[in-house]
């Protein structure tokens, strides 16, 4: 089954404790992206990647890191999480490198709470 | 730059009534437009997309949307609401050759029995 898998689905942690949210897709997609969803703000893009070893900032990259060492994986790293990063996070992928024409496939989300 | 505006963060309709969710876009070049649906505790799923072919686009679950360039709109409609349509709906815009997709702030649809 074609899917985007995120782990964990839920995480409660404390300020400053490094964490990683994993994202994996089995569709051989070129484009991958991370979004955060906050009430009243919709989805805002954090980082995206058009290919292995190619990543770039989205609209709200501060406090986040990503890497794309393999085509299928695109982890999101919070090196020193803060309470304002409490949010619902989505990973998405698309077959098109430039990400504009084809729709994106979304994971089920990761709800992070930073205390 | 591209942007999208969804009018109404919450919309309530009676079961069987017309559903109309509004989306207006801004783009300096011809856009691609999408509607996604998000059910509770799930990711977003594609409902339909406009990519410069027919201006009236039919999607899944009986939804459709019409691209109106003169009004810069891409409103989502369904003739008869069903209880299972209760969800949050997002409009999104992108342009050819550009990697960024911009999402609206979402509209939560409530269907009243």
C-alpha cells in the first residue's frame, strides 16, 4: 500500500530535549516536505526537499533541521525544542520534483507537546 | 508570490443541504489549485485538483469545484451534504515549475442532522 509513515504519532516531551520525528514514503517520490498545523493558521511549510541531499527552507524553518540522505526518508529534527513548537506536524511527498503540479500524499500526523 | 484565502473558518449546513466552501487565490501566473479534506486524527487527502484543463473539476465523494479566473476563485460545492462530510477542508495553490504549495487556513464543515 502506498503511504507516508510518520513516527511517533504522539509525543510529550520537555523543553531542550532533542527529538526526531521520522518520515518514510514507499512511493519513490522525489519531493518531500514538512508542515506544521496550528489552529487558525492552516498548514505552514517548515522545510522541503526536491531530491537526495537537496533541502531548502519553507516559511517557518527556525528551530528545525532536516536531512535527506535516502530518497524514502526525511526526518525532522528539533535540536532544542521549545513550547512554541507544540503543534501537529505532517510529512508529505509528491512524485514531481518541483512539487507544484502533482498533489501531495500526507502522513497521518505527529502531535508534539513541548512542556 | 501566491496566496489563498478561505472565507469562513467554520461552516454549518443541514444534512441534505448544499455545501459551499469558498476559496480565493492570488497568483501572478496561472495557478494549480487543490482542495484537500482532513478527517479527525488523519492526514490530508486530495479531493480534487485544477491544472488548467476543464474549469469545472469533479472530485471524490460528490464534490466539485469551478475555476473562475475573472473572480480568482475556486469554490468547493456539493449538492447534498452527508453526515460523513463533516471534516476540515483546505484549499491550496501552487504554480508550474515552483516547488512551493501554499495552503489556506482551512474551513471546518459541520453537518447538522
